[in-house]
């Protein structure tokens, strides 16, 4: 069994990993870390969420930073504030026993003036959402002239959130970059365009199949009922989970609000998460969920981007998503870091055919249950 030392990771970082109980590399880490430590190549990595991508690119990135140079040398682009915060926090923990490497996370929904002040401190890695980074560059608040490595994390999510123009802009003005690393769960045409326009034709490609790695830890189940029976079936399922936490998905903001209200009326500790929430309201909901005072988040697809709460036992699909890509993103919220989880769909008889399509396109198997448990 390989360990991080065999992959080429330095002892100082391994000490930090051990403290986080990260001792056995995941598949994506085994594939990617030796490649990224060896030279300045561009890399395209395809892997589902929850497979340890942050360490896969974060450890090689930390190796490339000169701690004595106080300028920004590494840039990580993320779709959401939450993911940006998580990445910055993880890099900080990796460097507990190494020479000090300073990381700053910048994102929308926070006062830009405070972030400008923070960036005046020594900063060697910036983790940013694309829109906020453009704002900071326009204000000349961040100097990216010495950035040698740029990482696009969850690139498909950034595209689906409408950041294509910003990504093109950022990649065009990074003139001294020696290595571009792109990580994505899926490869839609927009991602292929970014690869074609901004990455080397010699870029390394690594694909760790979610079909074989992540989904074997996710049990895909479904319960067939009439539309007006879905609420009762969902409540039965939540009760059967005996306090385990999960995310239940709806397609629209109105549907999440309605369902959260209905669940609260049945004494389920839950809140709705949707795009119209102010950042402070969203933060309040996420704090309550993380400290376990809420059992359920009822969320839209876009609002759930970047959520990474360890130990989620299940994902519920009260309404099926628009596409198989969204199903992959949804179900990937559970069974993270090698744990097991359930992805439960509540469907009408007519909707079963959609699940059959997912079976073909995603290479997974849905098991029907007669009762929601």
C-alpha cells in the first residue's frame, strides 16, 4: 500500500497530514501527486467530488512555493466561497510543521475593503472565486505577476455558475504561469474550450473514474410514489435515518422554501438553502448545519455548490435534477473520503425512466425500495 512519502511528499507536510489522520493516499492523489511534483507540465484531472482533490493539487503546489518570496506564487480558482474557505483552511493545516506559507481566500459576499487589507500582508497563495478576483485585479489590490502555478478546482461548476468570461480573462492575463492544473468532475464542451485555448497540447491527462471509485460507496436507491405522497415518503425516510444528517434537493427556490416549511411543520430540524439568501443568512444556515443543530438542508443545485460537510449520511432527491451531471454533483455530497452513503430518489412512475437513463450514462445501478428506509 502506497504512502505519501513514496509519492514524493516532504516529511514536514506528511507530519501535518498525519495530524489530520490522512495516511493512505486516495486514487486521484496516487495518480496526480508524483506527476505534479516532477515538472512544470499542465495537467487535466477528471474525478468526482469527495476524492481528495485538494490534497492532490495542494501538496504539489505547496512544494512549488518559495517561503522566502512574499509575493503571490500560486492561484487557486474555486466556484464558491465555501469551497474557497475549505481549500485555504486545508492548506493551512498541511503547513503546520513546514516553513510558513501564507494563503488568503477571497470571494464575493464579503466586504472587498477587508480583503484588500488582508492581501497587503505576505501572501503566497490566493484562493479566489473568479468574479471577486477580477474586482481585486481591477483595483490593483493583488499582484499576480509572479504566479507560476494556477489551479482550476471544480472547473465544471465554475462554468455552470456563469464564470466562463472571467476564467478566460484571468487565464489570459497570467503571463508568467509555468503550470496550469484543471480539475473537473465532468468534461462539458465549455471545459474542452478552456483546455484548447489556455492549456498546453502536451498537458497530462488523469481520469479517476467516479463510476468505479466514488459510486461504489454510494447506494443509489429509489422509491416510487404519487406526487402528493412524496412528502410523506420523505418524512418516513428521514425518520428511518435516526438523526443522521443529509441534503434534500429540489429544482427551484420556491420548491425548497415550500418543502422546508412542510418539514418544519413535522418537527424536522431543517432550513432552506437557495440563491436568494443574503451571504450572512447563508452563513447562518451553514453554521447551524455544521454544528449539527440542523439535521436537513433543503437546497437547490446551485446553492449546494461547494458544500463539503463531513459525514453526510444521505442525499435525497425530492425532485430529480435537470441532468445526469447534476445528479453526479448531488450524490457526491455523501460518501466522501471513503465513507458510505445513500442517494435516495423519490419518483413517480413516469420518472422511473429518467433513472434508467442515469443507469446507462453514469454506469450505476438503482435499487428500488418499497419503504423509505
